[in-house]
C-alpha cells in the first residue's frame, strides 16, 4: 500500500489501522504484493433509487506501485469491486 510515503516502511498494524480508519469514510485499499499492484475502492453516491432508497457505486483505481492511480471502472456492488483484483490476476496469468 505505498500510496503515501509514510507507509513505505510501515508495519502490518499500521496498514490495518489506516484501512480500518478509512473504511467508514468509503475508502478501501487492497494490495496484491505478488502482482506489485494496489487496488483502491471508493464508495460514491449514486443518488436515490426508484423507491427512494439511497444507492452507491464503487469506483476502482489500480496503482502499479509507481504512485499513479489508473481508473479501473465503476461497479454497482462491493463484490464486483473486488472482482477487479481478480481480473488483474487473470491478466497476469495470461501474460506471464
């Protein structure tokens, strides 16, 4: 999760504390060390549904450890957001 220089030499507990603090705000970081990539999931407001229920979408961004975030799509549910990481593994498997 080296999206910020303060985490370059951070411990696992530091990462966990950071993620737990950000999750209620709608941010989640997932790092795939073997792919040397991080996935940032941002919960965004999608307005009200047909019956007045609040909706959300999840914007996904991929970081290839260079500090730059690339858009990886917007999905309607959190399981599909984590599926973006699965897609990275499939691409790496076909390339490698």
